C-alpha cells in the first residue's frame, strides 16, 4: 500500500512536471522560434532578395533597353 501511494505521488509529480515542461517549452520555443525565424527570414528575404533582384533586374533591363543598334 505504501508503494502505491508513492507511485501515485510520483505519477502526479511526473505528470505535473511533464505538463509544465511541455507548456513552458512549447510556449517559449514557439514564441522565440516564430519571432526570430519570422524576423530573420522576413528581413533577409525581403531586403536581400528584393534588393538583389531589383538591382539585378533594373541593371539588366536598363542595360538591355538602352542598347541601340550600331547603325543608329
């Protein structure tokens, strides 16, 4: 009987710890991952890709469209 009370307490403690860990870890991980990944990805993708694409496209398009035939 004593063993079953200890087992029940241990199970209750383990369940509580598991719940707390899961809840805290999930919340923290989700918040941190979401914030960091979203900010980092958005910044990098938006600025780097947009700037690079815009610069390259603009340069190439401008260079191509300005070129005149040599006979002109």
